[in-house]
C-alpha cells in the first residue's frame, strides 16, 4: 500500500487563527484544501466532507482541480477510485494537451480506468486515466486544444467524459453533433467531442448556447439546437432544422458542416471566408439579387428574383461577396415586377456579383438563409474566458510539511 500525505486545512472560531490537521492517508494524488473539513476513515473508504474547498486530482496524464462552496470526497485505501460531489463548482482540467473548464451549480466527478469495471481513479503509476463529470444548473463548459475552442453557456445540464490512451495516430479534430433526446418533450441534445492520438473527450449538453471560432469564421448555435449561424467576413449563413440532425467537424485544415439526412454539406477552409455547398438531393434555391448582377450562363438575366429547383447543386460563396452555382436537372423561374420566364435544362450555371443578394436554400427538413454583408460588421465573439478563483489556501498551514 502506498502512503501519501493527504492535507486538510481547518479554520477555528477565531478568524485570525488557522488550525491545521494533517492526515497520513493512502493517497498522494488526491488533495483537499479547505477552511473547514471533517474526515472519516473506515477499513477501506476515506470520506472528506468540506466547505469552501479546492479538490486536486493529480495523475501522470491528468491534472484536475475543482473549487466548491461545499464538497464530499470519497476514495478507498487501496488507491483505486475517487468520487466526489460539489456545489457551486468550477472545474479546470488538463489532459494530454486538451483543456476543460466547467462551471455549474452542482458537479459530480467520478474517475476510473479502462481496466476497472467500477468508477475509480487511477494511481499515478497507471498509464491512462478517465473521468466522468456530471454537471447541473447554469452549466458553462469550454473545451480547447491547439487554437481550437468550443464554448457552451448557461446550459441545463452536461455530462463530460474524458480518457487518455496510448498513441493510436488519430488525427486531431473537434466535432459538434445534434441528436434527438428520447424524452417525451423531444428536446435536442448537443454532443461536443475532441479527439487526438492521445485522448478522447466528450460533452453532452442540454439547453446551452454554443459558440466556436475557426479562423475567420464564427459559429453560433441556439440553445434548442435547431438553428446554427455561421458568420464569415462576407456572409451570414443561418441553418434551421426541425427534425434532421446536423454535425460540424473541424481540424487544422477545414470545417465541415453537414445535414446527412438532407444530403447537404458546407465546407470552409481554414483562414478563409469562402463557403462551398454540396446538395445531393432535390432542393430549391430562392435568390433575390439585391442590386447585384445575375448571369445565367453567358447572359445577364434581367430578373429581380430567381428560383432554381434542381436534383443536385454545387454552390460557392466567395469572400468577394460573389456567388456561383451549378445545378443538374434543374428548372429556373426568373421573375421581374411584371413577367416570369422559365427554363428547364440538364445543367445550369448561375453567377451573382455586386449588390447585397439574399438566398434561401430549401431541402424539405432544412432551410438555409444566406445574407450578403454590405461591409465587414463586428462579429459575435466568444464568451468571456473563465478565470480560476483566487487561492484562499496559499497562506493556510505551515510553509512546508516535514518530509
């Protein structure tokens, strides 16, 4: 059995005098710093109940700290697990390069290994660590790695899982997926994930607004997870869905937004504002030229509005505020204030330049509204970054424990 120093700081009735209680307990990777704690030890389980505390879990590949107004920590004397619950909690964790920051009214952490069937904490000698963090009540979550960052604000609850692993050459990426809850009220849930050759991390969210930046692009997802907005330097793109799920994948090369049931994808390369759409099913594009020029093939179309119904479409939105669309097996209706003309063809090429055109793309269960910006307006920004609470325990206790 390993013997480590488990430290608990206790405050007496006089504010100016701090009393220190030291327990020699069988864990050196669990530390509780508190101004008021009670410790109970049975044959196999140690329980620490504290108020105004900080809990530190220190592992070879995982470091985690939780600040709380009250907490309850339990771990066994064989050093195989640690569980804790905390109120008004803020957690910061680093694991193989990825960072997690979470705030919630209530937090429950369980740590375990892939070789153990129960929830438990690995020892510092173990190769890999895993955690599960359940959060309820005004939940904020941030996941960041190598310049990629996803933030969620004011959620109802979140469930975060993370684990380290041996190098398996997985490419680094972050992903966002919506799915339908099995609850009777049909609330959607959003899954945030970060993967790398050395770790996996996933957060399942309910009712949180989600934002992320990718190069020049900002992504904003409403708390009902049915509307997502993409802000580029040239366009604002709004995706609305009622039933169909959507997904967003991004890495160090490109962001890919997809609605797989609608056979619709949008791709944005890193550090550009160009957006490439592919629609692989029956769809309709409704275009209002907004003072711009519409070219149909080599001819200028004298139309204020154009509707394009096609079985397949490729469309590009450029940072120059131009639009280019190529359609297969399509029907075009061109409308002025007084006349309507129609064209049907196996292939159409449509180009729009100048002005501030607006577009609506319909696939059945997905609506995409696209507006062209007349100039570069201020973009929505990420939420203010989380900051660690001040260290209340730095001056509590002696400067250094005897060795």
